[in-house]
């Protein structure tokens, strides 16, 4: 009898350890740096792959170079976390060369709109300063800018849809929920607050997620006015970092 209890305890402890490891893998930032010949410097942010191409090329040639290095194309940087990572690793070259980096942002001719190369929706809070040219860059200042793509500069390469797991940095607020839910992206059931945060990390447009423990609900909100002012003891809210905050910290 005692042996059975002991074995059960070991099994439970093993399951807890597995769960803890899974949560850590989901929540922790892992940055791996390797060299790919002399043409690129590869960085992995959590489950997101980015590479700096150190060959100066036009936008079209940079796209082909990225593909030749095993990437899907120019890097898509549609979340504050991806943006922060790109700012950090590009800053030495941006300042030394007084130039920007091509990214996977382009303007379609028909209909005329700016899109990411992987087809993902452009976030409305993206720090984009103009929309009057065909190709996107992270400029010397660190802001996104559209240019004609003819000038040879460095570029970011990226892999699209390599994983559904992304990074999400932010702040937890207990006992409060957003007053305005007009920017709602989705509402679903969730067993825990952690599960809600993981859902937010998988949605590039998510900027806030609210978990209600009484009804096990998870509400994701997109860019907009996200003031957490309503008191509710059964609510826990995750406020994701903003593009603006990442620009001020890393540009």
C-alpha cells in the first residue's frame, strides 16, 4: 500500500515537472546565435527565426538571397517582441552604416495597400511613418518606413509559420479588466490565465488578454484604447508591451 502511494506521488511529481518545463519553454526567451557562412547572422527569438543578411543588396535581390540561405523571404516583424529583437540586433549596423534594413513589408499595386510578405494582417499600431513607396525597411531611426527598394542595404531574413508559438512580454494586472472591449479579436474558453497568455502570444494582433476565472473565459483584444480600469475580483489581465515602448527602449 505504501509502495503504491509512493509510486503515485512520483508519477504526479513527474507530470508537474513536465508541465513546468512546458510552461518555461512557452514563456522564456531563448536567443541562439550562429554564423551562416559570411552572408548572414542568424538569431532565434523563442520560436521565431530571424537572420541579418550582411550582404548589401536591393530589396528584390535581398529577397532571393534570403531564400538561398534557407529562409522563406524577408523578415516579417509584426509584433512588439519581434520588433524589439530586430532593433537590438540591428542597432550596431544601423548606427555604423547610417542605413536601414529591408524587411518583408510591401505595397500592393491593386488594391493599393501595405501587407506583410507572409500574408499576415498589418497591425494598426505598427510604427510606420509613411506609405508612399513599394518596399519596407527598418530605418536608421528604428521606425518602419517605405522606400523604393533600389538602394543596396542590409536586410532581415525570416521563416514564416515555422511555429504557432510566439513570444509575449507584458504585465499582469490582478482584479481588473478593460473598460472598452470594442477591439475584441476573439473570445473563447480557457482553463487558466497562463493558457490565455499563450493564446495571446499566438495572435500577432493581440495587445491585451483578459481571463475570467468564474466563467473560464479568455478575451483577446487588438490594438486600441486598452485601459484596464474596471475592478473585478475574478479577472486577471495581461497587458502586452507596445511598439512604442519597445522603440523607446531599444532604438
